[in-house]
């Protein structure tokens, strides 16, 4: 018999310590048991080292901790993948700012890939930063048929910074399920750089007893986080925090 629990799904923290701190406080009150992290914990924000320290101190089991495109770019120095000059310069600055502990975490503790198949509550799950079209740089598109995900029960993805939960039904030869197979797609949005015009730190809680996915958003001290930005990071990344774009 499975032990029922709450699982937190986090993505795209992007070096935003004030946002991440408030998320951790919220999770402590929710008495979660496990955490799934979908990449892009660093870059854009000024606190990549501090976020990594906090991640290392989390009291919960981390069941998946995959790379995002920003970890890939910083570790492998693939700056040309960014579409803007400010993005390239920001990633270069992040690389220079990382301390020894952060390098150890990125290269040793995090998964070396952007996808991971895991079993949760007896269900087959895929954790992926982007999508099967491109694990690093292309997000799952809800408007497509997504047939390539048919074998999974749950798909957890990030990258877009746009929270959503939806199901897709596929034809199968199984009368028990009325010849329909459902795959649930969950994007928790972004803790540290939301882009849905909601500046709050966003994530998802999965209650495995009810199979409910709760879209969460918590307030944090945006101005305090903005004050930590230096002239080495383009003001674009500081200013967008205020309005969530």
C-alpha cells in the first residue's frame, strides 16, 4: 500500500532568494514529504549561490533534480544559445560568480541531464525541463497532440515560466479504461521569474491522496530582491520581477 503524501514541484528559481525563501516557508507549513525540481535554479537573479545553499539544506527528500538550459549554458559555456546579448552576458556573469560549493552542487548533486523517468505512487512519470522535442530549450505546447508522451501517467515540465495543468486522452486497447488513456501535464510555473503577469513566486503541490494539483503563488519582498542586483546584470531582469513578465 502506498504512503500518501504531498509533493512540491518547483521550477525556474533563477537565483531569486527572496522568492525561494518564502516558498520554503510555505512548504514547511504544508508538511510536504518530497520535492521535485525541474531545473534553472541559477542565473537571471543575483543569488544563485544562496539558492543552492538553501537547496542543500532542504529537510525533504528530493526525488528529482534535473538540469535546465541555464545550468547547461553556464556549465558548458554555451552562451550562444541565448537569443539576446543581455542573456549571454548574464550567464557569463553567473558563471564568474559561482563559488566552490555551487560548482560541486551543479556538477555532482544535480542530474547531468534535463530529463528523468521516475515512478511516483505506482505511476510512470517524466520530469523534464523543456520537452521531448528539445529537453533544454523548447517547452511542452498544450495546443499539440503530444502523442510522444502517451506512455507516461504524469509529465512534469518547466522552462516556459507559465503555470498550467491539463490532461490529454489517448486511444488504447483497454476496456478497463474505456479504451482511453490519460496523461496529466503539469508545469509549476516559475518560482523566481514568472511570466504570466503574476509577480508572485509560483509552484505546484501534488496531493497524492486526492490526485489534486494545487497551483500555488506566494508573495515575497520583490523590492529587497531587486536591491541586490548589481550593474553586472541587465536591469531588464530586475524590472520584470515587479510585473511578472
